[in-house]
């Protein structure tokens, strides 16, 4: 009987059950059951993704990766040590560590994006640029709160509302903040329909919101083919540090607009996009251990991320108002909110908000101009920050 009890006792202490309630993490001056808290947070993310449908393609892998790495003794993120191989997620994480996954996501985005509205109305590039103001404002705020230059740059990029860009820059400058920044960036992207409308209504008048814009001119196929080539040459010559993101974005778009490789474009926009997304989400979640995530810096990052996103939206709307004045009321300022690079969600929010005040108003294509400009703008902003801080 004693042998059976000893075997059961030994078995129990070889399982994660013996650890999950006893492992603690220091948060400030307190010790808390860190792994247990992280498991609860992972379950909340899975609930939001599955039940509430908030960015399910990314929040499900992120939440499950977080769950896997915080279940004790799994060893999925263990580093290789001599003859002992590392954990599965450790090796998959090298795609982020080496800066592979985010540029591949940009390749997929480029293959599915239409730069026609931006080419038809080049002035919308200003709206995309204005929406990046939140990045630099938040960068200064993070410096003020005591973050280093590298960390502040990584936090500020949340304002671009571009998850892959945020992950890419953070993996290069401040990998210790990757879990917090990833969750903040993708959470705010999912909450675009809730965050943006109040800001849009606050900064515009009803008279401005009902403005009906003229139909955009038709863009030729030649223009669409030349655009990614010209942008690649100009941007990378000016800012080489943005080469990975801009290069992959424009390559994807060139493949699409050339109309010569439809099977390749289909594979990129479907199979590759989903494969890279699950690898990206799973490995980002796997970095969210209790020791890295449960600290005061995480709360600061979440608050700063909201500020960054809100100011980015406000910056686009305010420049939209300026353009409205300069064109004698021909530009609806609401389209400036789409300058953040949450494609195409931000443009859809503009369309929905515009139709609330004028049922005959169709702002979607007009909003797509600043929306795709925001994708370029966030990549350029990331390149600038990398140039100064890497």
C-alpha cells in the first residue's frame, strides 16, 4: 500500500498540476500565481476571438500559444542546451526573431490590396501620413514614462494600427515587450469599429459628415503596374531600413496587378496568408509568459497603445477637415479616419459612419485611398524608427 501511495505521490509531482497553483510571479511588491493568471487571460482571448469574433484568425493562435506556454512543464519554449533540443515553439519563434513572418504577411497583404483609389487621388497620401502622427506622439509619451528609446519606438508603432509592422519593429528593437505590444496592437485593431466612430463624430460637424464626394477616376492597368515598382525604388533608396516591409508589400501587389500569375496570387492571398498567420499568432502568444507579461509596463503599453491609436485617427480626421476647407467642401473629413492601416476595416467604418448621416453617400472607395496609404505610412514610420534606434 505504501508503494502505491509513493508512486501516486511521485506521479502527481511529475505533472503540471503540482506546479500550476504553486508557481508565483513578482508583480511590484506582491507575489501572484502568474501562470494561473496567464491561463485565465488566454481563455479570455479565446472567448473574445471565438464568441465575439474579434480578430479570430490571430487572437485564436495568440490565445492558444499563451495557453500552451503557461501550462507548467510543457517545455514548448525551452532553449536548446547542449545535446538537448529546444521546444517546438522555440524553433517556430525564430520566424519572428529573424524578421521572417511580418514581411511575409506584407507580401500577402500586397497581393490582396488595390492601390487604385490612392493612385486616382494622390492627395489621400497626406491623410495616411497624418494618421501616423499618433506613432510619434506616443513615442514621446513613452519616453516621458521612463521607457528606453527602443522600447518607446516599439510602443509608438501601435498607433499605426498595423499588427505585422508592430511585431517586426518590436522584434528588432525591444523583443522583451513583444507579448504586450502584440496583444495591444491586435486588440485595438479588432476594436476599430468601437474606438473610431466617437472620435470621428467629436471632430466633425454634421454638415461635414453629409458631404458627398465625386466618383474617382478610373485608373489604368499601366498605372497600377508602375506604382509598386516606383514606390519600391523611391522608398528603399530614401529609407533602406524599410526594405523588408515595403519590398514584400509591393512585390505582392505587382504580382496581383501584372495579371500573369493568378495561381500564385491565389496561393499567397489564401494558403500562405493563413499559414503565416497561425505561425505568427502562435509564437507571439508563446512569448507571453507570466514573468514577461504581468508587470506595470504592460498596463502602460495598453494605455499608450489606445492613446496612439486615438491620436492617429484624430490626426487623419483633422487633416481631412483642412482638405475639406481647401477644396470648398469637396472632401468629406471622415475619410481621414481610414488613414490608420487597419485594412479594410477602417475604410468600412468610414463607409458605415458616412451613411448614417447621408444614405446616398458611398465613401468606401474614397476611404480606401488613405487606408492603403496608411499601410505604406506605417512601414515607412517603422523604417525611420529602426534607422534611428537599431
